[in-house]
C-alpha cells in the first residue's frame, strides 16, 4: 500500500518530532518496511493468518483451564464465561483489524500506539508485550514438557544438575521452534497447519464422544449459588472485590465474572496475527479475515467443549487444581481418552509456543528498527526473517523455561494483553480523527460506539483480576519507563531524524 506524504518540510503528517509523545507517522512506518537490511518477506495469506490464530489460541486452555474454572469458580456457567470473554475479544479484534489493515507494519499494538499516542506510550506497550509473550512462551514450554513426560511413559524430562533442575524437554521444544522460525515464516505456517489440524481433530473427537455421556441434570443450577471467601483475601482477591468490599467469592454472578477474566487467558494470541502484518500478501483483506476468522473458530470450539464437559459430570467433580479435560472421561471409564487428550495437548502446546515466540520476535524487531531497542538486532537474514532477534528470544525463553521454576502466570499475561487491547481500541478513535484521509482495508462499524464498548469490556475484565497482579504489572511498567529514559529516548530513530543524524 503506497501512501504519499502530504506537505513538505518538517515531519510527515501525523508525526511530531519532539517530546515524550512524539509520534512516528504512518508514512514513515511504511517506508521503514522497505529498508533492505530490515526487510521482511511477504509470504502469508489470509489462510496462513487464520492458521496462526487458531494455532496459538487452541492450546493448554482448552485441555486444562476449562475444567479447573468450571470446578473451582463458575460451575456450568463457564460456557457463558467463555462467551463474555469472546465478546470482549471480538470487540477488540474489530479494532485490531482496522489498525492492521491501515498500518500493515510489524509490531502490532506497539506500532499502532506509536502512530497515535506517541513514543512513550508505544514503548510502554512494547515493554508490556515483551512481558506477555516471553513469559507466556516459557510457561507453555514447561507445560509441553510435562505432557511429553506423559506421552513417553510417565518419564519426567527434568534432569538434576547439581542443585539445579534442568527441564530438557522445555529447552528441546524451544530450540526446535527457534530453528523453524529462523528458517522462514511460511515454513512456520506450514508446520502450524499440520499440528493445528491434529489438535483440532482431537478436540472434535472429544466433543463428539463426550456428547453421548451428557446428563442434562448436570447443567442445573447453571449458575451455582455463591460461596463466600474461597477466592482469597487481601491482595489475592480481585481488584473489583477489594475496591467494593464485596470480599472473595466463587460461583454465583461474581464467580461468573471472575471466570470470564480467567478464561480470557484461553483467547490470548489472536492479536499475534497482527504482528505478522508486514509479512502478509494483500494485508488490507487478509488481516481482518485472519483475525476475525480465527477468533470465530476458537470461540465455537471452546463453547462446545465446555458444554460437553459440564454436561458429562457434576461440576463438583472437577474441583481442585489437577482436574482437566481427561478427568471427565476418566470418571466415565473412557480410558483411551486420556492418552488422546495428552497427545492433543502436546500438539496444541507446540504451536502455542511457536506463535508466541513469533509474536515476541516481531514486536522486538519493530522496536529495534525504531531504535528503542539496539538497532544491531534488526537486520534480517537470507530467509527474510530477523535471525538475530529470533535466536536471542529463543535463548531467553529456553533459559527461563529450562532453569527457572515458573509458576502460573495466566493473570499476569491477561492484564498485559487487556492493556494492549484498551490502547488499540482508543487508538482507532484517535486515528479516525487525526488521519481520516488514510485508506482503510477494514473499518470498524459504529465508531466510536464499538471501540468504547471494547474499552469498557476489557477494563471490566482487568478489574476482575487480583490486586497482586496489578501490583506486579505496575512494577514491570515502572522498570520499563526507567529503561526508556535511560536508553531508548536518546537512541530513537525519530529523535535521531529530528537531530539530522540519519
């Protein structure tokens, strides 16, 4: 897409050269994609993007999160929680689709924020996405390793080296995926297609077989009576409960709303499709189709699985931290299902790690090309991929997953993603006002109503996350601001252009 600069002299329209909120114009962002040393290859179609979206979203959530949330938080109403989370994601997805089709540049929410809110906010959201993708990839890699142990005969893929426990299974999958991503994005898409087909087939088999064991009585009551005090107290309860004095609760309406915030983790990843904008053929049409298409497919699968799961057994039988999709089949004596589900989960987690790492590399690539991270990381290799960044991300994720005992980080990842969704949704309104002249391959209907609803939905999910999650998030953001003022602000390409250095 060619966008001509308007006017002469000074910054491009929409760009401000100085200050904390200096923007990088759309025109400059698109010109940067043609730099020979940092040029990404355009290989992806709408089908490839849909595969990536389904690949990352259909993962551990469908095999584990559904059962735990039903047994501990929402009961049969967990299916409604998925619908609520899907609506919030859908509203945000419309905003992502407009931005990605208007600004087909790597970096997703980071790039969009740079064009609308300015450099400081862009840095903050980029720093936020680094946290989201890197930690999520590490945690999922460890989950992959656990399922590998079950598939190979309950042999733990963890070696004791002195006083350190080394998870070689997690390191193995990260190493393989790093090589695949460095080789080419199109190859990554083909690998994802094969593995995603396998895990979707497993999910469909589970739904069809489980449907024969549904007892309608298990759906009653659909929203179980509230049980007080079981979601923690103090900073362990949700921000909403803490602020209103409602106290902790599970089940009931509070449980349903809390469940929607928790199962939102299962949808994490559809926004990663937007990070591949620069590598997409005909991004104006392919990106909206890939983003919205993948979200629709996974929502249907999630609701089907939760309805079957809570229909097969009473939700009380799913209580505890060890319950998963196989639990319901085990209760009915369907022993072969456990192995099938373990195999499906192993396949599912493989593509989740792959696409999370892909998103991480593309955000870091965009930040490096802009000078907010070291520029020497940005050059692409002969396959048109940012090899240096891919290797760096692979090493960091492998170390985190292989050595450190990382616990459950679903809420931490959730708050980072929701924060990105809020900024992108607001950004659509801002860009409609500041750059109405830009050609848009997709337009969000009923602006500003839809973006405002997206913001409200995402903020509502955020306030239903725990206080301690908010505290950790704020600490990480403060650290990011310190790094920005210490390094990124002075090395920014926008700043260097304003000084005439480039």
